[in-house]
């Protein structure tokens, strides 16, 4: 394929994809793919574990609430 045939073929392909240049569409797709990969790679860090419940906040209070059969309900 010579240079003129190559450019004619490229023009035909550009018309098929809605008038935009194929290279522009590829760049947009690569940028979108990069953003998706970056979003997937985000990490979550757990800095501590604890209990927050109606019968007690923290391990000891919660354990005591269970032992006392505390229901976690109160009248106003």
C-alpha cells in the first residue's frame, strides 16, 4: 500500500466513525481507561475496630451490656 492509498483508506475509516479522526477517538478511549483503572486501584484503610451499639460503645461496655441482658431500650 502506497502513501496515497493509506491516506485514502484512513479518510474512509474516519468517515465511518462519525467524522472524527480515529486517533482522537483512541486517545479519548485511553484516557477513559486510565481513569477507570485509577478509580479501581483506590484502597480503603481501616484504622481501628470497635463496637457502636445501643447496649454499649466499645468492647467492654458492649460485653457488660450483653452480660446484664440489656436490651438497649429506654423510655423518654
